[in-house]
């Protein structure tokens, strides 16, 4: 019975990672690609790691698996955010149908505030 659960988790994790790969191919700009990839790949790798922990079943392996999953959940979104910000500051274009540009508004407000403080 446990082999079926572990196998199901492995297949589910692989499908989620495949979804991340499709996001890279289908999304129109780098910002949406990073969003799809980070979310789906982190979830997919976490599911696969959980199935690995269940397969070996020792306390040591399960605790390491939990720590690795927590580390991934903390670091992957932060790294993606920083890469997206660097791409924006290097003026990589947004998708034509982008509705909001929150970072651009924030940077303009910051520049306006700095100019007011100089006066």
C-alpha cells in the first residue's frame, strides 16, 4: 500500500514539474515565466522529496526532508523576486497586455520623495 502512495506522490511531483516547464515555454515574458516556474517547481520538488522521505521512513531522512522542503519554500520565492527585480531594473520589457506595474510606481514615488527631500 505504501508503494502506491509513494509512487503516486512521485508521479504527482513529476507532473507539477512538467507544468513548470510548460510555464517556461508558454508564458509571454520573463516575469510570468519566473512566477510559473518558481511556484510549480518548488511544489513539485517538495512533493518528490516528501515521497522520498516516506520511502526511506527513518526519522533522520524524514527530518532532513522536512528541512530541505522548508529551505526551498523560503529561498526559492526570495531568489525569484530578486531575479525579477534585477530584470526589471535592467529594463527587460513587460508583456504588452500587462495591466499593473507596481514596481515602476514604487520606484517613481521613491524618486519623487528623494527629490522633495533634496529641496
